């Protein structure tokens, strides 16, 4: 690099007081080989009080790719400074001639000034007469390439997934399980209401009346935790203190055992539904408190 510095000083400090504002750029070799490093020098003589910036790794050096940059020390004589850099580049282009021009930016004005375009020629390692002797094959046949299964990577991701799942379950598992049980509890009551309403819309004979009452008793047994389905109306009246409910149950008894469906049966159905909803609210509150405490 000492030789390069001498070249820059000789070229740019003669005459000393001339301020050439156009940068000078050139390749150090006239030819390049694909994939091999080639160096490009960029230098500029400017007023020592005017800050400048050279292209860095963010610049697009197409058709070249940047390998590295060596910024040489600034040399100043009087009001004249010389800045220079050596760019190590590589290209994979197959064009016979490649061109490059790099800019220098003046910070105060933001103006970019490009160097003269320098060119380099592609050096081919193939001889033209050897290419003529090559006869391309019409078919090279089919070769099946086995695909390796990356077991270590699969086991790694499975282990990572298991670890994440375990941590997630330890942190949120209890909350998720509690909310799931609450959803099941609510869903069972919603299912009862759906079937109960469907049956109660078609009270036409003793069989449907009996099915409706049995459905209600089973649901109340689940809500209250007592064998309501096997109790008579008298026994239910001793368990649930609700006079309107007992009168409604008597309407059902009249229809089932007396064979007479009263016009008041529709009101009795509403009372049974209200009783089930009230029992659900009470039992659901206790169920949530039990889950929270567990």
C-alpha cells in the first residue's frame, strides 16, 4: 500500500493549489477472473475544510460485490487534502467487459460526484479451439439423488416444541382447564334448555308430557346433586320450597296419570324452565367457587 500512497500524493498534490473536484477511480488490473478478487482505487483532491464521504458497504457495486474496503490516511498540504480508498471486489458476471464508477459525496451540499468510468476485461481460462472440440451429449440420463432425512433437526424441533408446550401448560394449564370445565357446565345447561323448549312446543299427548318432565327432573338432579328424577311431587315439595313449582308439577301429574292435558300446562312448562334456570345460577356460582379454590 505504500506504493499506492506515493502514487496518490504525486498525482494529487501537483500542482498543490489546484482543487480538482472530480474523483479518480481505476482498476489496478486490466483483466479479472470470475470469482477472483480485483482491486479498485478511488481518490479525490479537495478543499481540506470540505468534508466528504466515500461509498461504504451499503452501496450497490453492481456488477461487482464488495469484499472489503481499506481507507488510506488523509494527506493535507495547506488547504488541499487527498483522500483515497482501495476497494476489494469480486464479480460473477460473464460479460466480456465490466465497468465501474464510484461517487464521492460532499456532506455540506449533499452533492455526489462520480469518478471516471474504469473498465476491466474478463479473462477466460478456456481456449477457443478447445471449445470447438467439445461435443454436447443429447441426453445424460436420469440419476436419482436420495434425499437425506434430517433426523437430528426433527428431534431438535420436537424437543423444543415439547419444552414450550410444557412451560405453557405449567403457566396456563390450570386456567385453561378451569375455563374448559366452566364451558362444559354452561354447555350442558344450554343443551337442556334447547331440548326442553323443543319438547314443550309440541305437548300433544301423555308420552311427550312424560318425556318433558323426566328431562327436567334429570337436569335438576344434576344441578342440585339430589335424586330428583326418582322423587314424587310430594317428595320434591319437601326438597325444593317453591309453591308455584309444586302447582306446576301437579299439572304434569294430572296429564300423565289422569290422562287430561290442562290448558294451564303451558304455564307449568314456563315455571319448570324458570326453576331450572334459577337452580343453574345458584349451582354455577358454587361450581366456579369450587374450581377457583381447587
